């Protein structure tokens, strides 16, 4: 078991080594006249018309899938309400059978609902993967055409802490990406 002092030392050492690597890379890039730019990734993805179209299509699919779940839920609720209202007037054997049928129906609803949620998540992941693939491919060709050696992306979690505004190519890249998407 590593003590708190040892953990702090290891983290400090790791941070110092990371800083040294970053400084060395900076100096190497600077000495070789490497062209660097960055993109505000969130703005690029959310401003891309392909993302908007993909989300619209995804929402249509999602609405259809959730409508089926909602319909099944309504059936379960109606059957349950009917049983509560009329169950006490049924013979014991019929009431037990009907209660078992309702339990089975509720389990089927829960299983179906969970399967649909998984399918929705899978479709969302597939849609975003396709969009990101399009964007990444375009960024690569854009960078080659603009003779950029490195294009970094900012994230909401802060992978790029600072970048000179002159190195930000987000707006130009987004314009060209959308033009390319629209066939211009």
C-alpha cells in the first residue's frame, strides 16, 4: 500500500515529466517551423450541418421507438386499472390467473422498454460515430491542403488550456465542412 506522501511524490513526478515532454515537443516543433492550429471541437461538431441532419433523422427513429414503448405502457396501465376495478368481483382462480398475466405483461413491458433504450443508445452512438468520422476525415484533408502539421482540438474537459486566437481555425473549417457537406 502506497502512503499519501509517496502518492503525492509520484503524481508530482508524473506532472513534472509531462511538463518536460510538452516543453521538448514545443521546442522541437518551433525549431522545425511546424504549423499548428486548433479547433473548438464542440463548436465544430455542433455547427456541422451533417450533425444537425443526423440528429433530426435520429430523433425520428427515436420517436417511433419510444411511441411503441408508450403504447405498450398504456396497455399495461389500462389492464392494471381494469383488474383493480373488476378484480374483486372475479372468482379467486380467475383473479389469480389474471394477476399472473398482468405480472407477465409488466415484465414484458420492462424488458421491451430496456431493449428499446439500449437500441436508442446504440443508434445514437452509431450516428455520432459516423458524424465524427466525416468530420475527422475532412479535418485531415483540410489540414493537408492548408499545410498544417498539427491540428489540436479543444474539449470541454480542457485538453487545450490556451491557444492564440490566430491559431483558431474553427470558423473557416466549419464553413468549408458545411460547404463540402452541401456539395458546394
